[in-house]
C-alpha cells in the first residue's frame, strides 16, 4: 500500500490531539457528575418547599378578585391567599398601577411573565447541557483510550489493553449516569415551571380584565 505524502504526520497530529483530550474529558465527566448529584439534592429541597396550587384554588382566587373587582381587592386577595410569593409579587405589581392604560398594563404583565419564563429557562439550562454533553463526553472517554489499547493488544501488552478498557467503561457509565440524573431533574422541573407559568398567566389575564372593567 502506497502511503500518501504527509498522511503519517497528519495521523500523528490527530493522535496527539485525541489523546490530549482524555484528561479534560475525565475532568468534565467528574464535574458533570458532581453537579448532577448537587442538583438532585436541590430538586429534593425544592420539592419539600414547593407550594402546590390546584385548579380549584386558582378558580377561587379569580372569583374573589372579581367580586367586587378593584385593584385594592386584588391586592388584598393575593396577600391572603396560600400561593407562592411569585404569584403575589407579580399580580400585586400589576394591580398597583391602576393609572396605566390597558395597553400599558398588558405590556407590564407580559414583561413580568417573560421574566419568569427567562428565570425558569435559566434554571433548566444547566441540567439540559449535562443531559446532552454527559453521554457525549462518556462516548469520547470510551473511544479515546481504545486506540492505544488496541495498539497494545497488537504487541501483546494485555495489561495496557485492560487498563484502557477499564477507563472506557468507567467514562461511559459516569457519562450516562450524569446525563440520566440531569434529564430526570430537567423533566420534573420543566413540568413544575409549566404549571407555574400557566397559573400565573391565568391570574394575570383575570387581573387585567378586572382592572379594565373597574376603569371603564
């Protein structure tokens, strides 16, 4: 077989780059695993302190702020309700500006909801990254040591091959574990945040309608 000029040099460069990535990959996997475990603890803490809001509670709050409907009534109902502080803060901000026009209040409500959406997205961003990159780094950690391991097999060095296989399996397991934990966290939190934003949107719509009728 005729060697292409320069192929050996390029192959050597690729080999050096590939092998130099092994340590960063292992460090990244360890960091992902630590972050996944810490995030799982945060998820449990968030679950224990989470205030669950049912559809009946939202219905009752909407009914209370509508009878009779006024900005003072809205603030009073929200302060006396058993809902998360996020609901109270946003609805109170909207109700505290009766002097604003309809379009201005809608813009304020939209901006406040968007800020909550951004906060939720930021919370999910890191675990989503671990979900995608964890298995990727695990695969890289599997393939990188197998090259030298197979080369060692060709020369009869079984110990080097065994060490390469151990590293390959360990990185695969850690990558999949970190990705699986992060995926579970993202899935649960995404469901919580979607429910939170849905309830918040309903309360904002009701508040805007009540204030529009009160101003009419």
